[in-house]
């Protein structure tokens, strides 16, 4: 399986919503950008723009499901509220048309209730040492003091929701590229 094949299948089936999840530094954003390039007219919602601060993972999981995914599944516009990390305060609301192709990427994107409202769920699996190296290289001193705090929320999320178990695909980075493993048949 290649990402081109996934994008083609999404287009052929009329899919509108893809969820990409994995722990911090796993490569979710990179995969989402590559998919957006291949899946015409899609947009990305980065959960980094939604989390209300360093303790906001659980809140974002519920917010995205109830405010964005559930209305879109019913054919209504969905919405999400941004977070201003600079002001440490809520930002503005954003509306997403139900026909807009949407990729939601971030820790907390994929769980059973959200997967039921989307067309495809992808879990990105990367070894812990590599994840930490990438995340700290990317965000450096901004993230370093919060790594353990955020990792504890990820641990709790994984125990509560087991997102890997509801993924349609698990993507693992290898020396030769990405390895795609089907977890469940793709739903239409």
C-alpha cells in the first residue's frame, strides 16, 4: 500500500474525513501534509491549534468529536475553536463545510467515537526515542519542559481509547519508506 493508493481510494469512495493519530513526534503532521497534497481540495486541522494549553488533550478529544465531526456526519457545518498559545487564551471559531475534505491530525484525533464519524482512521507508530528526538528538534525549548506532562496525558488517552485498535491502517516508518498495515477493512 502507498499513500497514493489511499488518496485514490478516498477520492473514489467520496470520503470526506480522515483522522491521523499517533504520539507526539510520530510523523502525523508529515503524513497529513503528504496526504493533503495527493487528496485534492482537502484541508488539515492540526489539533495543536485546538488543545487549550499543555493540559488540554482530553478537552480537545471531546471538542473535536462534538463540535466538528458529529455535525459534519449529519451533513451540517462543523466548527472548532482555536487556541492562542501566545496569549494562553481561546482564539476564534472556525467553520468547516460538511462537504470539505478534511484531515484531522494530532494526538487524540482517533478513538472509537470519533472513528464512527469519519471515513478513515490512521495510527502512526514510531519508536519512542525517535519520537522524542523529532519533537524536541522541532519545538526545542518550548516543548522540552512539557514533554513529561504531555506524555502522561498521551498515556492516559491511550489507556482510555486505544486508538490503534480502531485504526483502519497502522503506518510504520521503515528504512525503505512507510509500511502500511491494514487493521480493519476500509469502510465505505
